[in-house]
């Protein structure tokens, strides 16, 4: 009996020792028992290159990692999007480094151009002008003393249609909502000459030169009217110069297109249906303002020559000349505004009006001269003095200008425009107002008549470029 129990105990202890050897492994030692693989094998499929359109393999099996987790996902903090501005949202959805990100103007109700790209640029314009001067007061210059036939009139010396040019250079700032620009335009009429001949010395003039004596060095001194009223040849010259310089500050009040010849909506990246410049997105019209300084120069000149010997002016002592020149130099401040409306995709009509108050510095030159010097006054307060008057005065004047035109935009950088321009100037000194009825009236001659008006009008055409 004792032997049976002893054998049973030994057998049980042996089984326990075998179990301990199999399951109690030393640290970092390989298992003595095979461990089944934890990963299940799956069929292998080729990987497609980027953007290669390959149909998925039909025998692909879903990966266990794609199965939804049985554990609940931790809550994620959601940002308060009400604190994010629209500019931030637009910036995060735009391309990296994109300079044409659209920003909104927080003050859209004030003067500004909301919703347009924040970019500044240079712009320029060059074009031609063809304008004329409205006819002023006319006066008779030369007539036939026998038949009283009117031969030469100041109306024949009108400026007529004359050419010129205009150029502008500007730079925008404040995201294109404002600009500073300088403009020059000028007209260059040639001298207008008129001649009258009478082989029988029958040329005369209604201008009374009897109170002016002239000594030609050959004949005894006598009234200048003796030469002008018994002439063989009368010659008249009219001339003018016109120059305009402006420095203006511009502002866009609504829409776009007032500054720098555009651009129209899609040329700023608005993407209104695409195209070279695209249809004009709303708003289809815009408006703006301007203010600045302006300098305007206008010269009005007149010369009247007489020769009582022959019909050739060659500097002979018997030739005399009456000359009047009026220079008007206006400088002052102006304000204005304009509108533009996109009629078609790339076609725009526009208008601009501006006006200002100016100081006109008027200079008058009047003289009677010949090859032997100046004529002299033979009566009045200036008796014996040479007829040479050169004086100046200041006069309050005004300038108003209206431009109406059309503009066609070829692309985002180039457009052409053409239109009609009218310029009116008040308070100017003109030749026809300075010629006296009586040259012996020293008081009248010393005064400068400055109540004249100048009206110019005509057409212009040119090209605008943004860069």
C-alpha cells in the first residue's frame, strides 16, 4: 500500500516539473513552443502610379484595420468659427503665395473698392488731340480806301482745327483705390498769315494810328497813319500757344474702372466667366473723385505790318509794325469727379468733369516799331515817350473741363479710348480787347482788359497701359 502511494506521488511531481519547463521561460529566451502567427495573409495586388486609372482588383479583401473601432472616439475641440473673419477663411482656401487673394473692405459703404485684389500698379497714357478755339470778337484790319472794300478781318486768323498731344503717368496706392497722377497736354497751332496788296497804294486801316509819330530816318517824322493808310502791302500774323499741366489725387468711390483705365472686373481675378477680359461683373458701373493743382498757359498774339513802297517785307526803313502779345498764366486748385459704365464685356463709356479757381498772371506787350526804332506818342500824357508798353496784372479766373468718351479693353494691361473734350476759361486777356480807339489815352493803354473768355473743344484718342 505504501509503495502504491509513493509511486503515485512521484508521477504527479514529474508532471508538474514538465509543465514548469514548458511555460516558465527565462527572460529574453525564445519560446520552446511554437506561437501561431497573429497576422492573416492576404492576396497581393500591384500598386498604381499617381493619377493612373487602374481598376481595383476584384479579389481584394478589406483590411481589419479598416474596420470601425469598437472604442468611442474622444471628443475633439471645435473652434469657434464665429471668431474667424472672412479674410482668414479666404486666405486659408487660397493658394500658397497667391498675390491676388481677395480681401473685403470693412468700410464698404465709404469710398473704396471692396472685393478687388489688393495690388498697386503704375499706369500711363499717350494720345493725340485735335481741337479748335471758338471764334471770339472780330475786328476789321485792312480795307480799300477808295472803294471801302473790307479786305482783311481778324476772323480770318482764327486758330482753326489744330493738333496736339496728351500724356499721363500715374501710380496707385491703397490697394488700387487711390492714385497720384501727372498729366500734360498741349496744342500747337501754327502762325496764321494774311496779306493784302494794292499797287496803287490804296490800302488803309480803320485802326487810328494818327497819334503815333514815326521817323524812318529817310523821310521827315510824321503820323504812322501816313504809312498804314497809303500802303502797297499789308501783312497780318496771328499766333497762339496752349499748354496744360496737372497734378491730381484720384479716388475710387464705387465699383472700378475710374483709375488707370480700368481694369474691368475679371482683369483683377474676379473670374466672371473667363475670357480675355471677361464679361463685366456687377457692379457694371463705377464712380470716382479727383482733386489737385493745375497750370494753364495761353498766349494770344497779333502783328500788323505795312509797307508803302513795295510788296516785299525785307527790313527796309519804310516798313512798320504794330504788335500786341497777351500771355495768360493760370495756376490754381481744382476738384472733379466722373463715372464709368461697362456697356459690353470689354466696352466702357465714361465721363469726367472738373473745375477750379485760379490766379491768372496776365502780361501785356504793345509796341509800335520799325527798322529805325519805336514810334512815339505825339499827344496825351505820354507825349514824346516811345510806344512800348510791357505791364502785368493778376486776375481771378476759372477753368472748367468736360470729357466724354468710350474705352475698349483688349486685355488686363492695355486699352484704347477716344472721346470729346471741352475746356472753358474765364478772365483772360485777349488781343481784340487791348486795341484802343484812341492811342493817346495813356490811362486806357496802361490798363489790361481781362474780361475775355476762351473756349476750346475737340476730340482725342490714345492708348492706356498698366504695368
